[in-house]
């Protein structure tokens, strides 16, 4: 029986799995299930799928959706670390009133973009990621807007997230007031597409070459094909 070598190291698969085994239940208990509707958490789980299946579409979707925001997170973290306040995106990482353990788990924002780039480099970039992620992200925003607590909501547990994916503005304590809420939501969805997803898609296409790379056959499928050919 012929075996096909994996494109990804087993150590990566096991260490990533071990992290999620810890992170998912801890986040569920502390922040509630709605926390997993954040773009970054969804992207993390998509990468997990790609790591084990070695299919490029999930990691490509994560790349389109959160590479730019996570690079901003890294830049803001380094700025805070060296005493330069950029946008305050990572101020919570330096808050001594927050659990050090929870802040440590949240550091996945720092290594996730590098993991995504590694996966795209190894597995390739699937051009279908742009429409797939856009539809997923818009659906997440609509759920957050219509079904989840808006900015400024006071909850019994302050760790439960409000204003998920910034559908009510960039201040969790107060909803934006300079546009009617529905108009802001539509503008936010279009801004994500035009300012984040499309540029990232274009750069990734240029990075992997001028045409869509051929999909790597799944190891099981390759093995069966070899057996049939004999």
C-alpha cells in the first residue's frame, strides 16, 4: 500500500489541537458561546480544519478575512509593549485586572496571521475564499446585529461580549450615533469587502502566482487512485 506524505508537520497538528482543547472550553465558560462568532475565532477554527484536512479553502477564507486585522493587532501590541499607543486594540492585554491566563490565551491573535501565511504557502490559495468568507462574515454580522447585545448593553457578567464584530460601532460602551444604525451596518459590510477582503484577496492571488493553483489531492483519495491504477 502506497502512502502519501502530508504537507503539514504532525507536530503542528498536535500542538494546534492541544491549544484548542484548552482554549475552547475556557473561552466558552468565561465569555460564553457567542464569543465564537467573532471573525478571529471563526478564522481560528477554519485554520484547524485546514490543518487536519489539508484542504486550502478554509485557511484561504481565514486569510481573506482576518490577515489585515490581525496584522493591525500585532502592530498595536508591539506599540503598547514599547509605550506607543496606536489604536488601543490590545490595551486589554496589559490590563492587570484581567486574568493573566486569559490574556495568554488571547495571544493567539499574535501568531495566527503567521500560521495563516504558512498554510497558504504550503496548501495554496483558493480563489473561492473571497465570496465564501464575505458571505460568512456578513452572516455573522447580521446575527450579531439582530440577535446579540448591542454596544452599551449592561450584562450581569461583564465578560460576555457585546457589539460583536463592531456592528454597532467601534466603542463597545456606546453605539455610534453619526448614522442610523441600519445604514451604518450596510456601510460596515461594504467597507469590510472593499477595504479588507478585496485587497487581501488581490495580494494573495499575486503571491501564489498568476493562476489558481491545482488542488492537492487528499492523501486517502490519492492512495485509492494508486490502488485502482494497479
